[in-house]
């Protein structure tokens, strides 16, 4: 009996303990849920619960959201500014410049090379088939004068033509001496003239034809003479070689004047024109400069370099300028008076260009601008700034970094 009583007492105590623990857990869970609802989860105001609109009482219009800096410009609001104290300006090296109209001059510096004047480059060939029996010019680079012999060619066809010419000439002379019809004499003279012209078409000179007429004998070889004074820059003729009609034997270049061929980048082409003056210098002539004018702009661009070629002609009486020499070319292009700012004042983001306008008292306004050509450290201002305004001419990158940290952005679109 005592055992059963003890057992029931133990069971009752266990049940009571379970009930107490459950009650404690229920109280803790209820308190936690109320704390989360009151402290952590946002509560809707009573007006919103009553009207169905969050944060507004019945009949009240919603408050406008906060506008970004770019939107302020569209609504005509005051442009955003960045404040930098004078001490900080001095620390980062801020200097200002005045936007003003000034005379701009662009300097294009490029590299050129000396080349032959193609108008004074001649090719020597022959119109007959034959063999070279003698070479008077046996190496490239030799200086020759106009009319100087270059080579002698033996041609059976030329010999045959000379014999025909001498036979026709003999028959014509006999016809003139005999008692024949004047029409026959006239025809004989015409045949002689035709034979003479045939020899001329084969580049036999009048002097050679007169010698053939006077001697009454044929000339074994045809002498090829230089058509110009200059240097033999190419020599294809070889002693004893067979030549065909039209085959090149020599190239003769007159170097009394030469060309300078220079490259101009694509973006500079609109500024370059014929007759513009340039200064040309070579390392071969230290301290010496040549002045020349552009006499031709080539019509195509190089696909790899994206440059066009321009040509200058300069005299070379002493022959010291040699083809393939390198030259330095400077072309000064006056652009007239334009509104300009220092190039260092511009922040180029890739999609737009920004400058910082000094508003006074340490305030700077970021402003988007449209710029034109570069000219000796200056940039032409097309839109966005006015004459007389002050801008940050140095340390613009540091000012822009400060503006980015503070969320100050330029107005949308250049100017106001």
C-alpha cells in the first residue's frame, strides 16, 4: 500500500513539472512574438489601416520622392555644387583659369620619308628583239647624263630594215636621175619616208639615220641612249642577254628634286589642305630646316595605320637628300579665335566630358560640355561654358573623385 502511494505521488509530481514547463514555454513564446511585432516588424499607421493607403491620411496627396541630381536639371532647379575649403584646395593643388576667346594654332607633328620624284623617273627599254653586245653602264647607281650611251643591241630584224631602207633610197635616187614619170618619183620619195619613219619608230635617232644614208651601209648594233640626266637606280640589262620588245633595261631617276611623303592621322585630315606650309628637318642635316608646301593629298587611307599620305616637293641640287631617308614634318594650322580652356581641366569619362566651374567661396559645379579640337594644350569649347567663367584648371581628377564620393553629379546635357 505504501508502495502504491509513493508511486502515485511520483507520477503526480512529474505531471505537475510538465505542466509548469509548458506554461513557461507558452509565456516565453508569446512575449517573443509580441517583441518581434512591436520592435522589429514595421507597423502601418492607423490612417493607412483605415484608408488602405500606406503613410497617408485620407484626402492627403503622397509626398514626392527624393530626386536625384540629374533630375534637378530637367526641372530647372539649381545645379549641384561641391564644397572644398581653401585649405584643402591648396593641399591638392587646385588652380583656376578663365574661359576666354583666344587664337588657337594646332601643330601636327609626323614622320615622313624621302622618295623619288615620280615625274622625273624614266624607264629605258627597246622596241626590237635582239641581244646585248655591249654595256656602257654595268652597275646600278651610276650617274649618267642625257644622251649618254647605255647599251648596244644587235638585232637581225633591225639589219633587215636598214637594208630595205638603203635599197629604197638607192631606187629613189635613180628615179630622180632617170627620165621617169614624176608620179613614180613622188611615190619613191613616199616609200623612202615610210622606211625612215619605220626606223624612227624603233628608236633610231635622226643622227643615226643620216649616218646610214651618208655611208650607205647598215649599222650592226642599235645604241640605247639615256633619256634623262640622273642616277641608274635599277639595271636589268646583262651582257649577252636576249631582250624582247618592251622589256625594261634601266630605270633612271633625276634627283634634282625629291618628294617627302608624310602620314597624317584620320582625325587630322579635315584640318589639312593643299598649299599649307610645313617645316621639314632631317637627322642627316642637324639644325637645318626645309620649308615646303603640301602639293598633293593622296585619296586613300592605309588600312592598318588609318593614315593618309601627303606629299611635299623640295629641291635637292646637291643630291644630299637620298630616297628612303626619314624626315620630321611639322605642319602649323591656324584655327582662328575660339573659346578655349586648358586640356587638363577636362574629365573625359568616355561617354561625356566634364569640367568643374568655380562658383566662388569654395564651391565647384560639375558641368558637362561639348569640346572641339585640341591645340597645343588647349581645347575648343563648343557648348557648355561662357566667356569669363572660371574653371578648375588643375587637380580636376581629385575634385571629381571627391564629387563621386559625395554623390555630386553634373547636370544632364551640356550648358544650362
